């Protein structure tokens, strides 16, 4: 409550009703959380009795509107698909427009049957949780999540600048000042995830998006964990824990290339948030050298190179890296017991590689991005790689869905229980703008 009072008093100085309401609704954490706590804030800011009564009436109306909105069922017909942006192992992401407001979003669709068969329910739950809880500039914002009989849907910010992998492919090698800029922002982004109590576990260029101003945002938290019981795959497994199918699912639960995954994650010997800092070191290497440090002809060879990093990690002399860049890579890509970052992100920020970066300021406000993506119109998708037409989803691709669900019923596990409380709606104001907590006076 004292924090709320200080924030509210600060906002009241500006006589800004919207911002004051925003502080009350958001810093409490839930717009329908505790009316008595809200009224204590109103008393503390010194509003007159009439003003307090007007504010109470407004908050009650907003609460009523929010509850009604939260109960309204959402479905995919509320969104118009514009173009597919990417296709993954069991999902696709498309640019979509909300029919009633015209707002543009990135909509990620996951097939329930694939999520179940690939034992990814816990990962989907973790992704939903972090996106719903995140309210910072380093993580893509989730606006809605909902489901129907066949699919799960995430409706998020559309980030039009494409991903870091596409930029790496176009540019080949980054100059160190560009790499410094991106790694500084990536350090702040990873730190923000850790502060929420999560581990990303899949930091790679494909999962780093570039916004229209050239700054980065993290996306795709499909391998993220918060070490909650709902993020444990065992909780969602069917009634055959020792079946060969379950074992195969577990063996393949680390999807994608192991190029950026820390050795302790591959070895499953136990890991902490430090595994994300390994990935940051690998990405820095790729930026300034031109290829990942453990590149091999197949994923198995890559895994073996990562696991044996003491003998396989080499920085080529022809890359002509600065001593600072070389040192940072070697201190991030090492065993977790000696890895830079074991004492927190500040340890990384203090490294000489970032000597020209002032981390005490908001990097997104104080630093002009060296690269600004070219965006010609609001639905421009040119910064994303074209999608193979043969891989596009068809609307009738759910024919085997019921068979999958029936199989789970037979094994004694109700599949819908796996997706319980998946639905989420971000709170919007009367003008359709999402609430977020103001950071400082300058932002008002």
C-alpha cells in the first residue's frame, strides 16, 4: 500500500484521471482485486469527498465492465487473418486484425492434438503464464489467450521488424558496436524474465524480434519454465508413464537446434537461470564471427560439441575480435559454476565490453538504434521470411483431433484439464488502450 500511495500522490500532482486510475488498477495487480485497498489509496492522495465519490463510481463501473468483458467468450472469428508469418512444429503465427477495433496483432495458433501428442502442455502453460504476467518493454505483450475445441490461441503485439536471425542472414557479420547494442538490450531482456522468476531456456536469434524503432523484444517462451507445478510435464502425462511413446516425447521435448542451449540443459544435470546467459554468449559469438560456435552437420554432432565445449569452443583469429568481446564470450560460454552472471545481470553489465553503455538509463529511450527496419505500411510483413505455401495450415486439418482426445480419455486423463485457465484478457481502457504501469513522470 505505501508504494501505491507514493505512486498515486505523484500522479495526482498532474491531475490526470486516467493515469491515477491506471496506478490504482495496475499496481494492485488485478482490476477487480480489493476495493478497500483502492479506497485507501484515494484517501491517501487527498482527494475531496466529492472527487472520491466520483472516482469510486467510475472504478465500480470499470470493474463491472471488466467482469462482463472477461466472461464474454472469444473465438477466432473475432480476428481476420491477413498473412502467415511463420510455421513451427505444432503451431503457426499470422498477422491478424481484430474485426471490431481494426487493431493489428500477431496471433499464434497451436493445435491441441499436437500439444498433447508432443507432451508440450506444461510448456504451453508456462508460456501463457509469463506472457500474461509480463508488463515490461522487453517481452512481447499478450493481449488475449483463448481456446476452442481444436486449438489454443495467443494474441500478441505485432512486431514488424522481423527477427534477429533474418538480420544475421542479411548482414552476415555485425560490427562490434552493433553487437554491443543488441547484446546490451538482450541482457536487459533476459534480466527482466529472470526477475519474474522464469527461465527462458530457448534464447536464440529466431526468438528475438526487432520493433519498428530498432529495439528488441523477446518472444516464443515455449521452453520457458517458472518451476511451478503447472509447468511440470509429469502433471499432464497420460496414464501410461512408462510407455515408449511417453519416453519418446520426453526425449524430444527439447525441440529445435541445440546450437544455443547450455550444456547443463542438454545433459539434464540440473540448471538455473544461468543457462540463459550461456545462450547470450553464443549469440554474441555468432554476431561477431558470422556463425554459431558449435556448428555441425547435424543436431547430434552439435549437441556433442556443446557438451564438450572445453575442447570445441574456439574463437578464430581471422575474426579479429576486440579483447573485450573475446573475454565476454569466454566468460559466458563456460561451466555454470564459473559463468559470468552467477551473481546477477549487473555482473554482466559491468563487463568492459559494455564500457560505453549506461545501464542506469532506459536503453530504449536513451539509445538510438543503429539499425531501423524498413516498414512501409501498417501491414508490411517484408521483414519476415516468406512461408513455404506447401506448409500453410488448412482449416480442415483437425480430422484426427477427436481420436487424439479419445485416446487420452481412455488413459484416464481428461485432456481439457490440461488447458484449464488458459484464457486471458488484458485490461483495456474506454478508448481501447491497454493499461500498463507508468514508469516515471517524463512518460506522462
